[in-house]
């Protein structure tokens, strides 16, 4: 019994020793396994971490971490490099980006950090006038859509500064262009071409500045010349009974200007501020007893020659359409005291001397487009005298 017990204890002792030996060997092996791992500092898509690994290459590290790599990804050192203790590994995964340049679009994979780096990476040239969205300094994100608008030349004529200048634009419509140039339109302003039309290279865009203003004008009202026959006055003589006075008319206009130039004027109202007063003249009708006299050759007087009644008006050297020089070459501006009438040469030949009732002796030295038939136009050096003459029937005598 004693021997059996001794043998049983001996077996248990050996079992414990064997188990202890197995644990010691396993622990030692595990310790050796862990101690032989290499320490690697990883920067994965901007995040840092440290691992211990038995991987032989960089590729095996990513395989252990179940990270799939693309050919466009940035990995440093390269995936075929052997792993060393305390090695630093950087991985930046490529993202998909769409680049649209004018009408051409391309989808690419990139590891660029900013839009500027991507543009440099793809060797895309930009002028200082070109526009790009997002901005060059913006960070690249996955599925980003980068649009490049190429600038082109346009002529801009802005009525606000009355000049035409050459500018660069990336706009698609006239409205976009004006917004890009920070041009504000007034309520009445207009643009050529229209705001919704497409902008093309070398187009000319005109901004017409429109304004409406009110203008008040005071105009004289001409007075009428009234003649009264007076048999106490010698025929042909005149006497002012009452001086005429001009009236005053106030007119209010709405004026439309484009780029500062008046293009239309609309009458809004008119008001007679002052009435005109007639100019009354007494015209002598008294006939002197004729004196029998034999006129010498070439002598003319008002009682000889052909007599007729004509319609008369008056004009000045500075009237609308007047040159100041008569049809016979007389400069009326240089000779304001000349007694001249305009006639129809088929009725009264040019150069004929006439006597005009109420005007005196004159020479038919001028013509006029409105002077036809029995009609004359009497010359006065001042507008006031011409107004006073007005329009009336007079008797004239052709002296030669």
C-alpha cells in the first residue's frame, strides 16, 4: 500500500513538472515572438498610429490591416520595401475628382491636398482672368466637381462713364456679365443685347443709362399787329397808337435722356402766365392832290408804275433756314438798314424797285421757297419789327 502511494505521488510530480515545462516553453516562445516584432509608425489618411508587426514588406502591413490599396494611392515608402524597426509609413488614399474645363470633362483619381496642387499635378494652365470653382486654396474632397471657366474679351460701353473699354469675362449671359463687373442698372436703364442673351467672345455690350426729368420753359406769346385806317394821316405814313406787349406761356415738359442726350420731349402741361397785347398802328389814307409834273427819264415815284395787292410776311437775316445773303448776293447781316423784299421772280423780276405800302421803297433782291405768286416777304433787321409786321394784305407799286 505504501509503495502504491509512493508511485502515485511520483507520477503527479512528474505531471506538474512537465506542465510547468510546457508553460515555460510556451511563454518563452511567446515572449521571443513578441520581442522579435518590428515597431512601425503609420500615418493613415492623416491619422497616426503605432503597430508591432512581423510583416516583411509594407504591402504585408496593409494586408494584415485589411486595407486595399489603389495604384493611384500615395504610399511611402513603396509597398515592396522591407519593413524595418521604427520605420515610418505614410498612406494617403486617392479620391475621385471631376474636372470640367470649358465643355470637356474628365474624372481622375488624385492624392493632391488642395485644388492648387491638383491643377499643378495635372499641368493645367490658368490665366489670371480665368475663374475656377472651388477656389485654388480649398481642400480636395471625394467626388469634388472642379469647374474651370475660361475668360474671353468683351467690349463694354457703359453710358455712365461715356467710354468703351475692353474687359475679360467668364460669364454665360449678359446678366451674369454685369453682375461679374459689379454694374448696377437703374429702373429705366436698358442693355444691348438683352440680359438673358448668351455672351460670346468679342461681343459689344452697351449699357444705356436712361433718365426722365421735368423741364419748365417760358415762351413769349407774339402780339398781333392791328392796323387801322386813318384819313387824317398822309397815305403811306403810319402812327403807333398803342405799343404791343408780348405775353408769356409756361410749358412743362417730360424729357427723356439716354446717356445724357435728349431723345424725346413730351408736353405735360401749359399755362398762360401773361396775355399778349395787340400792337395798334394807324395807317394813313389821306391822298394829296397830285401835282402835274413830267417825270424825267428814269425817274420813279410811288404814283407811277404797276399797282397790285399782295400777301405779305416779314423775315430777318437770322431766321430758320436763312443764310443772311439774298438771291442777288446782298449780305443782309452786313447791311441791316437795307430795304429788301423777297419775291416770285415770275411775277416781279429780281432787281425791280418797288414801293410797299407801310414799308416804303425797296428792291426785289431775294426769293424764297414759300414765296409764290402774288406774295412778298419784307426784310427787317430785328425780330420785333418782323413780328409787328405780321401777315397782311398790302398794296405795292412796281416802279421799274
